[in-house]
C-alpha cells in the first residue's frame, strides 16, 4: 500500500472496526460526543458532514440508522473501501465523496458535523493533507456546512455541531432559520450546539450543562451495543 494510504484499524466501540490513516488525521472525542447525542434522538436517517474516516456514520449505522457520511476530500476513499470490505461493517452506511456546498439529499432526522475551524493564520497549517482539510477553515466553509443543514434537515430534525466557542456565532448565522436551541461546553476550548428548524428542544437538552456525567453519557451511548 502506498504510504499516503497506509492504514491501521481502530475499534470505536466493541465489535466494530474502522480503517484510519496510520499517520495523520485521526478522530477524537468530538466523534463520540456527536454520535452519542445523535443516537439519543433515535433517528431513522442521519447525515454526517465532513465525515473523514466515517466514524460517526459507522457508529450510527451500527445502531440500525441509515447513515450517510460525506466528505469533499477524495483521499479518504481507500480507507472507506477497506472499512466497507471488513466483516464488521454495519449495513445501512453510505460514504460519499461530495462537497457540503452541493449536497442536497435528505431529509435527515439528525445531522452531525465537526467542521474545520482553525483560520490559516491561527498557528501552523498542517503538512498532512487530511489533517489540513479537517482542521483549517477555507473561504465559505462554515457557510457551506450551515447551508447543507438548512437544505437537508427534516422539519422535526436536530443538528449537532462541534465548534470552538469563538466560531459558534458565525456558524449559527450561517444556519439561518435552523436555530440553536441548546449548547454545551464539554471542554474549555469546544462547544457543542443543538440546532432545530422549529425551535423545539431535543432529547439531550434536558441534561443541562455538559458536566462530567453528561459527557460520559454521550460516550456510553456511542459505544453501546448495536440495537439492530
């Protein structure tokens, strides 16, 4: 295998394997936060914007959700192919190389996103292409993610988005009539927003502040056994 596509296997939850780059960008805590919140909504169909290796779509599909993951970076394809060919691959997952700016499928009960958020001027730009695409925001990136949520979210759906606090206002503006109805600060440098089209609450909103037990519940939901 080409060093650029060398992979290793991760186990996001027991019994589920996923291919990731051996070096370079790897998913982190945000994947568990977003997957756990999404599972709590009991969706039938979900979309993960900027899916990367597909970990959120993978965990949702393992719970019987029809889960689409899209990413504009074609370099993810070899990892998707390996994951989909693995015996543990859940049914109902679809990974597509597509830009959030043009994706118009749906409607989706739940949409998740952990969009790029560092400006090119905020520290060194990663040399690794996948890490750079996942972390460095380009012109119109947040607007494209917000527009995709507006187009694709079901009338009664919920979107969960992880962002630094400094980017939340700009992202909320990009989402237009899909409004922030709950927010949490699971880490000092990270917020999670819940957005709905009709201003209603969501299942997770009752948990209040994202204290240690709340964050632990997101992990537990994401790592829980498949419900089929």
